[in-house]
C-alpha cells in the first residue's frame, strides 16, 4: 500500500484538475450564425450573419449583372423589443459580383435579437428582405 503526504496529494489533485479543465478556446462555444440568400430577378445577396456580443458580422457576396440595375446589401439589427440598434450597408454593385465583410452595431446587453438583411435598389429602397432571430 502506497501513502502520500498531504502536500503530495494536493499537487496530484491540482494537476488532475488542470488536465480535466477545458482550455479557453475549447470552453468557448461557437457564435450563432444564420445563412441568407435573397434574390430579385438576376440580382442577389447571399452570405452569413454571425451574432457577436454587441454587433453582428455579415459576410457574403452580392451581384448585379447590369450596369443600369445597381444593388446594395443593407442590414438592420434589433433588440428583443424590436427597437432598431443599428444599420449598415455594403455599397452598390453594378455589372459585377463582389464580396463583402462588415460589422453592424448592436450595442446592448446580449447584442442583437433580430437581424434583417435586405437587397436594395439604386435608391436604397428595400426590394426584398429576410429576418433572422438569434438562435
């Protein structure tokens, strides 16, 4: 039978606890996301919304094959009571396809509860929109 001193037992327990505890990266959960694909005739915006603590990140691409039919992607964030927290858009695309990556503010505890993504015309009128509740 093997005996350990109290100090030795303490070190053994602490070392075991450190081995069992998840690392900082492993302990974090992935940020919630939602995919979108909004089209109007031959134009579209598609991508992913990622919820952060006080903002949302929007990545994707938008396209308009016509030089006369420019489009923009516009995103709105809302709190749980549906008060607008922020909005931001990605500039016009005409006669091409381009990618985007931008952040929209949602500066409240818990961040945005609802996000609306819109495909806008050349006058920034919302043509088609889709809304997503935070998962």
